[in-house]
């Protein structure tokens, strides 16, 4: 009897949960001053975001698709053809939802961006922060980064990428803090969040890949390969469903922008060189972000927790990818994702003492910096000329035209010349126009104007052609010269291009213009995605300035192949990229209204 009682008492001690487990307890922010310091840090971040909130021209490329969808034209940019001009399906669905409720593209987009960004940073502070000190430190590092604050709005998909990465880090790095319903199936939960992150933007998968593989290997050992693969497949089902829909609706599984930026003919070494320049620009333009990347990487790899090391490796995978593709023309845009991931590591890495005085010491410089910078916008522009690096401070470029701080009752935002030009195109009855500035212009022109995007982001044929000048490119602006006869072909006068291009365009039109369900279209989808028709592209003869008088003469005779004079086709706004970049750089450096920069 005594032995049985002793054994039962030992069993009770074994089954009783431990009294204190560091990883299971929530962050101790409920202790008076520490709690309010964390909330204060979040409030300062929110104030910074509201002060700098803006919507870029590129966001209105997606918003034109949103507007066409809400008006019954489908997920199209030019209503006459099905082309996926956006890289962020999940963010697009969120934009559709908020624009359906609030039919103002500027304010609805700003509201969605601010709410999502605040949720993402709050998740770092309150969900991942091991102590109040580390929570404030992580929030401070993010808020000191100009790029992170700038792209907390902008209308691009960065806020949702941050939030989904934060959710992945919360599940992966702090499993003991999860609610019971999430902790029951960690493999499925991680796969679902990772799948949604990839659905929002596919290259985000590089950040979550090492952690997902780590958990999958452990799950295979414990539960078997079949159960692990089943949960992975179920978690990635939304992304798989989207790929199937994209293949069926657009004819291609990936965005048209991917083909436009990856099928350029530019040597990989030149893109990697540009990628290194992109990082070096960031050292000058946003040193706080660089510090976050360096400190986060060092702390992540030096951690005794393998999960932190795997998650840090994912952030470095993403950085390597950014360098490999040449970065971007928007300074810092592609670096906010790895910066946020490493801020998650800072929040959970136990390296700082948990004393209120240390929290105050960390918060005080943060507050002082905010007070000093609150009324200034004197951020540097890297280089004397934009073409020296191809990178520009995008928010400074648009701050006088599309910033929340310009809001007024009788003022419609954005207030930019390209918006007025788009409305003027529609008012004048222009049907076709070649342009590289498609966001504001395309949205406010409405569905009646077909824009030919010579940067190929929205054009299904040009995206499969090589760039006009593989050596003189500006990153993110891979200009194609229109094939001879392409305008006339689009204007409905029959195919006026070369015989080979006409055959290719006929196949492509089955994907983008023909009824969705037909055997010829299905066969064309197979051929196009296998590259069986790529041989038809060959050498493309561009439109020549010397042919313009001949086209106008035909127009006077009523030839349907006539160019822009009857349809309103106009190229006057499309100057050489180099001269436009100079104008943009000078305008930003002088604080004046910038001249139009193609593709911005």
C-alpha cells in the first residue's frame, strides 16, 4: 500500500506541468511600465507610418485590375485581354474587398496597408517578444528603417508579406505560446501560413523554406512520410488552387511580370552586379536597415536554438535572391521582408537584460529620433544621377502627389499629372497608347483606353521578347521595342507583323482573348508553357521611325493599319530612360515636382 502510494505520488509529479517554462510563458509586458513602453513603441511606429503614408504609381497597376473586376470585366488590366499584371494574388483579393466597401482607391488602400502593418509589428512585439526589452528593441529597429516605414504603406504587398512572415515565425519559433487549436497540428498550420505567404508573393517562400523543411523532417520521423506530405499538401492547397486558376484563366501559371523581368536576355552577371549596387545603395540610404540585417543575422546564427538558425538562413536565402535578380529600382523595397524576418529573431533571442531601466534606455533614443525627424523629409538620394545606380527614393518621388498628409476635403488623391493625362486620354476618345507609366494613368483612364506597356509588365507578347538594349537597361525597366505592325494588329486590322510573329501571336491570343473553354485554347496553353512556339519569336524587327510617314499616308486613305492619328496613339510622353532618370533625380534633389519617369 505504501509502495503504491509512493508510486502514484511520483507519477503525479511527472504528469504535473512544470511551474515555470521560459518558452511557454507569455512576454512579461503586463508589469506596469514595461507594458506601457511596448505600447508606446507601437504608438510611435503607427505615428511614423501615418506621417509617411502614401500610394505609389505601381500600386495603381493592381488597382486598375481591382476596378475592372468590381465593374464586371474580370481580373484584367486591359479589358480586351486576360493578363496577370500583379505578383500578389492574396493582396489583390484584400484590395478587392476593401475597395468594394470603400470606393476610394487611395484612402481604402492606405487604410488596409496601415492596419496590416500595425498588426505585423504588434505581432513581433506582443507575440514574439521574449521580454519587454527585446520587444521594444525589435520595434525600434524596424521603425528606424526608412525602407520599412515607407513600405508599410505604398499600396504594394509588403505589409501582408510581413504579417504572414510574423505569423510563421510565431508558430515556428514559439510553439509553446500557441493556442491549443493551433498546437494540435503544427505541420499543417505552418504549411498553411507558408502557402498563404507564397500566394501573396511567391519569392517569400525562400524565407519560410528552411524552417518548413526542418519541421517536415522532424514530422516525418515522428508521424511518417504520408501524414507529413498530406498536411503539406493541404496547407499549400490555396496556392495550388491559384496556380490552377491562373493557368486556366490567364494561360500561364505565373504572373506576366515574371516573364517580363526574367526573359530579358540580360546576362546574369550584370544583374548580380546591379544587385550588389542595390545593397550598397542601402548602406547609404537606410543604415538602420543594414544594421538590422547584420545584427539579426549574427544573433540568429549564434543562437543555440536550431529553429532560429534555420529561420535566419531563410532570410539570407531571400537576400541572395534579391542580389541575383538585380534588386529593384525602389530603394529598400525588396529588403523589408528579410529585415522583418530578422526582427522576429531579435524579438525571441535572449540577449538583453529584462530591466525597466534598460527598456527606457532603448526607448529614449527612439523617441528623440522621432521628435527630431518628425518635421523633416531631408532623406538623401543616392548618387548625383539616378542612372548611376538605377535606384531612387520612391516615396520622395511621389510625396507631393500621393501622401496622406496632403488630404483635404476638396482634394482628390493622388494629385498627379499622370492621373490628369489618363482622364484626358479617355475624354479625347483615345483607344490605344504606348506608355511606360501605367498606374495612375491607366486607373483614371478607365477601361476604354488600351495601354501598350513597353516595359511588358502588362503586355503578353512583349513580355516574351528580349529587351531593346541589354547593356543600357535600368533595373525594373526592361524596355521592349514594339515589333513592326504590332500597333496596327492590336487596333484590329488583322495581323500586320512578320509571318512568324503572326503565328506566335495567334497562339498567344487563344490564351488571352479566346473563350476560356475550347480544345484549341487548351492545346495552345500546353504548347506555350512547354515553349514549343518560342522558336517563332526569332529576330524581331522593331517599328522604325522612318516608317511613320508611310503609316500616316495609309491612314489618310482609310487603311485600317493606320497608326496613332485616328486612334489617338501617342508616344510623346515616352522619352529615353536615361534622360527621364536625370530629370527625376534632379527634381528630387532640388525638392521640385519631378518630371515623369517611365515605369515609375
